[in-house]
């Protein structure tokens, strides 16, 4: 389709005066966009220009991450992918809304509820087995083993105070569990801070005693540890122990992942695997991956922006397999995913974790040339 014909159709579309065959012509052009760069550029101009689209999507993201250093070519890819997603999504809604408003679509279809992004919610299992539901509700405080436990309304649980002398020997362990579609923050009794991602579990003492501060993690969490050279802070994930030496670090240890990943942002940590007997010292900007089954530790440069995207409110995918992408979507939106794929599909781009799920799936469709069908809380991904 040449530029003149495209402009004519878009003008008639805005005037709601398209005939049936013109609508079909425009719809066919839309589905063939990826085959013609010239048509795509025309469409971008019709929507306000490339700069406007880039500014809209990237201004908040760059402020959030503080303009971290990334490879120049990767940033170009992200920007181009983002422009494509925004432009085509706008085109999709214009065309589809016009079709739905046409006289031949007389029946009004019921609107299905869209699964919402994760919110601040978790379950606290106390040492005596009782459970407390945590969310964004009003602040409340309780006493446990001589320590104040305060639930703060913005999705945070804070432990403060020192236990009395006669309670030092009795260590009470709590467990905080975030479900799929949940996240939560925790301040431990020593002042160390923990951010829990969706579908994660942390077991920890109400107050720390003895020669170490030991917690147990399943899932993913980011730690900002208050350093104490005399009492090391250790995070245990299965056979792997990460020991703080004055540190900010992230650990990803989901049960359905083939590897455990520890990423260091500040300070230093020792990573030890009991199965292989290996121990590695990490410095900032490095990541250790421990292969489950044999405990082999490999060290590489960390893509820190990607690792920390979940905590900063984003998804960042760098040409990642769609199954790995949908694992994160499943946990964050509390949905189940099945696949009917006949080829490998990879996705790249930056997306807000507060995005409407249906819009996010439409972006994946356009980037990966796939189809994502949502039935309530179940998504079917197919070619």
C-alpha cells in the first residue's frame, strides 16, 4: 500500500466513514506491517512521530534506574522494540474498536475481568503455627519473643527491639510467604532489609542469637544487609549458602529453575555449594550461577538492570525464551500458562510491572509473532 492510499484510509477511519472493503484493506495492511518498513514509518508519523512515542515510554524508566550504563546496541534495540509495540498497539485498538462499533456487531459481549498485577500481600506464619495475613491495611503491632513486630500499611513488616535476657536461649522462627500475585518487604531485627518477589518464602528468627544470622530462602529476594563482622549473615537456598561480607545482593532460587543465581551489587559475598564443595568470592557487578544437581559454580558479569528490574517495577527481557518470560508473568499476575508452539520464540523489551495484562500479552504477540489467548486466569501461547 502506498503512502497516499494509507493516508486516505486512515483519514476515513478517523471520520468513521470506512466501507467494508476499505476496512478489510486496512486490516490486511495492519497484519503485514512487519514486512514493510516504509508503511510502518508512515504509521508512526500518523500517531505523532517517533520522538513522542520514545519519550512517553522511556522517561519514567530512565528516572527509575538512574541511567545505568548499558551497551549502546542493546539500548537501541529496546527503544526500537518499544516504539514498535506502542505504535502497533495503538493501531490495533483503533481498528478493533471501529470494528466493534460497526452495525454488523450488534451484540454486546460481556467484559471479562483482567488479572491484576501483583500487590503487597503475604502470609506470616508465626513460631506457634498461627498465621497472619499481611497487606496494605492499617498499621498494627504485636510482641513476639520480646521483640516488637509492626505491620506497616505500605506493605512492610518491621522487627525492632532487643529480647529480654531470659529469652535469649529460646529462638522463635517465623516464615513469610508471598503468593503468586504478591510481594512484600521485611526489616529484620538487626536492621537488615529484605524485598520478597512473588511466590517466595523466607524463614528467619524473630531475633538473632549465636555466632551467625541465618535465614532460609525459596524464590527470589533482594537483601540489604547490616554488616557485622563478628556475626556473619547467611542466606541458605537448598545446598547453597551465601555469606554476607557487607553487602547488597539478589538471590533467585525458584524450585522450577535449573540454576540458583546470586548477584552482587555492593560489598562482597562468599557463595558456597555443599554438593560440589566449591566456594567463590563475588565482587560488585558479578553473578554466580550454581547448577542444581552437581553444584558447579560459574561466575559472569551481571546484567544488573535485568536482575533488579523486578524490584524497580519493570520486566526487562533480552531476547529471552518465551517460556522463561511467561514464568515471570505467571508469578506476577497469578495466571497459568500452557504452550502450543511449533518453533522457538524469543522476546526482548522493557515493560512496566503495573501494565494491564491483556495489553502486555498483545505486545508479546507483536514482538514474537505469536498468539496469546487468555481464558480467565489461563493463557494459551501458540504460533
